[in-house]
C-alpha cells in the first residue's frame, strides 16, 4: 500500500484512528510526512471544518512561535517543503517572509524543494520525487491556466499536506473577477493585447491589420513553442485539488503564517497532532464588525460615498457615514486592519463559516440598513432603490475577492442575447 493510500484509508476509519495518540517527543516519527498525513487525516475524519485563530493561541497561553532557530533538524530529519504560486501577484510569497526570524526556523526544519519566487526547484525535480515525499506544499493563487492546473495536481500527488494560502487560492481573489467577462479568455486577450492604449499603439505600429495576441502553440524558426492554455473560468485551489488547510487574506497576516509554522513545528519537534483537516487558520467565528473599534449608530444613510469624498470620522462606523463596508459579512481575523486605517473592508478574508455566497451575504447585510418603514415617507422603496443604484460596479464590489466561490460562477452570453 502506498503512503497516500495509507493516508486515505485512515481518513475512512476515524474510530480506529482515534486510538493512535500523537507520538510523544521521545518517540518522534521516523517519517514526518507519514505523521503529518496521519494527523491531518485522523482529525479530518472526526472533526468538522473549523477555525483556528491567533486569539485562540493567546487565550490558551501558547506563545505564537515557540520554536527558535538553532534547534537543528527535527528528530525525524528535515521535511520537504514546497511553496508555489499559481495565478498570484507575489504578495502572498512576500507575506511568508513576514515571519521575520521565523524563516530561520523554517530553515532548521525543512528543505525547500520548490519556491519559484525565491529558490530553485523545477517542475522536473518535483515530478521525479516519490509520491507523498513533500510534507507540506503551500500554494497561493487561483488556477487560471493549464500550467497552474498541472503544477497544483503534481504538488498534490507529491505532498502529504496542501495549504491553500491567500485569498486567490481560497476564494479566487481578484483573478476570478475575470469570470465576469462574458466573452471569456478570448475577450480578455483581445482587450488586453489590442484595446488598451499601450498595446493598441504597439499593434498599430507593428501589426497593423493583423494584431498579434498570445497563442498556446506557435511555430518559430527555433521550433514549435508552447504556452500554457488560458482558461475561460478561474478556479479556486480546492475546486481543482483536495486541500487540507486554508489561510485566507490578501495577503494573510503575519500571525496566520506564524500560526501555520507553529503547528508544523509542534508536529515535527513534539509530535503534537495537527489541527483538523479543513481548518481555516487565522480567522474567528464572528464577523469583522466584532473586531472593529468603530462606534455603530445604525444611522440611515441617504447617499453612498467613497472615503475620499468626505472627511471620515475616525470613530464612527463607516457604514454610518455612507461608505460601503463588507465587515458585517466578512469573517473576523485580520483585527480590522482596513477599517482601522479609515478604509472599508472589501472582504478579503471571505465569509463566515456558515456562508458560501459572500456577495449576497454582504448585500443582505447592507440592505438591512435600509428598512422600508410604513410610517417613514422619506425613505420608501423608491428612495432606497435610488440610494442603492449609486453603488458603482456592485458585482465587482461585493465579489471583489470571492467570485471563484460564488454561486454565480461566471457571466455567460445566451444565444442571441448580450
Ligand atoms: S491573495 Fe492577494 S497577495 Fe495573495 S496572490 Fe492573491 S492578490 Fe496577491
Ligand atoms: S461595518 Fe465596517 S466600519 Fe462599521 S463596524 Fe463593521 S467593520 Fe467597522
Ligand atoms: S479589513 Fe477586510 S479587506 Fe481589510 S484585511 Fe481585513 S478582511 Fe481584508
């Protein structure tokens, strides 16, 4: 039976697995990849997806990062760690470095076998590895093209644990807004390569009459060239492969990646079981409003405004000032970093655990601020529609980060329609 088969069969037998207590330090596992998979599979079978927050660690008295560099390799030897970006901006990769000297702890416990933004390690190197021989793969970005899909499937096959890291991987993020383009990839490529001023000028100067746009197969004097195939629909990571843990945020907070590092270090050095499979790291059960310091007065607003259009009261809820804020529909975890700085929440941490449709949830929360009262002739249905109509780009606003997980999925053009 292969390593991954063992992992999967354990998931199917939760009761038997319950007997297998986490290994004490003195009996640290010889194979960390097997232990890691066992812990994730064991808990996945018996515990619902949950949240694991920075505050939980603090409340339980555990330090955020209990492992200092200089410990040397863990008892079972260094693990293999892969970090990969699919359709990502690189911000998530940079955020991993936010753990400061925690990076040295990573150096103690792991061989980084792939990290395109910072280290060597090519596709062929990963393909040559034994299945399951990478203990943890941290993957950021949405799945946008055939190369993304190939790489995440390859890393899944080679990894005991896959972490969906950042909002693009978890919810599609801004790349998934492309799903709203009715004409799909063809319309996007045409617009980007022939319509925006810089490329339109280039095409007019050098390819007048037959503009050049990227192709997946090109014959060149050097031979046949291949580029990844762009997909019409951008997908979240867990729509393409099985995912063990989620770390939302655009990018995730330093606390989140430190928390992830601590969980892995706890496993490797002390045999402490990993959190349940499906855990979202760095979020709480309540909404962002619960973490926001701003005073809520539940005022009726008569106009939707942007922050730059008014003098923003630093103490008052932004919604009370007519600024659309997705805090009521967004899961807490970031300690309200945007609203603390006078900017509305745009929802990068995604919805609370009970909600899939983040945008609709935000719309509902906002609609509740505009109750139609029979005895209030100044704010009837027509006035409310007028106010709501002033929201610019509502789809883009309410689904800025979560279109990939939306039930809307994508825009389509019906035959004969527009
Ligand atoms: S989640 Fe944000 S920081 Fe991370 S890759 Fe996506 S856009 Fe960049
Ligand atoms: S709506 Fe926004 S500004 Fe108001 S309390 Fe909630 S998070 Fe804070
Ligand atoms: S306030 Fe909202 S948009 Fe800003 S970091 Fe937090 S969840 Fe993301």
